[in-house]
C-alpha cells in the first residue's frame, strides 16, 4: 500500500474544464497532472505495474461547498495515470472506491489517495 498526499490542493472540476476554451482546458488539466506527478515523485511512490485499488479521501473546509465526487474523479485519475501511479484508469487496471469526504474546521484543502496492488 502507498499513500499520495496532496497538500493545499483543489482538483479542477470537469464542469470547470468543460466551460473553458479548449486551449485553456489543456493547460489547466496539465497543471493538475504536474502537481500530482511532482508530489508522487517527491514522496517516492512506486509506479504501478498491475491492477490497483485506489481510495480517494478529500479534506475540505467546514462551510465550503463540496465538489461533486464525479466532478473531480476524472481529473485525479488522469493525473494518477500520468504520474504512473496507475497503469490505466479503465476497470481492467483500476478499481476506484467511492470518494470519501471529511470536513475540517480550518481552511485546509487536501487530497489523500491510497493505492493498493490487487
């Protein structure tokens, strides 16, 4: 099992991406992928070689509007694939558990992704 920690990170929502011009969309999505790849590298997480189960836990400030789980899942999974934490985000290579949300009293926004080889 390995855990990716993304501090002070708010994943870009698919709704936001779809409302952008196609040129801007690619740059913003690439930024999310770069952030995920950076933290995966710094934390020395092992590359995926087979099927993995991924559990995503999002910590969000109390009172802040929570993003829809399906709205951030695609961006995160694409980032995990780009960072080689998943071979692919298809069901053949990845079992995605429902996103879990936790509230925090402060202004903390962070994401934890737990990867387990299966």
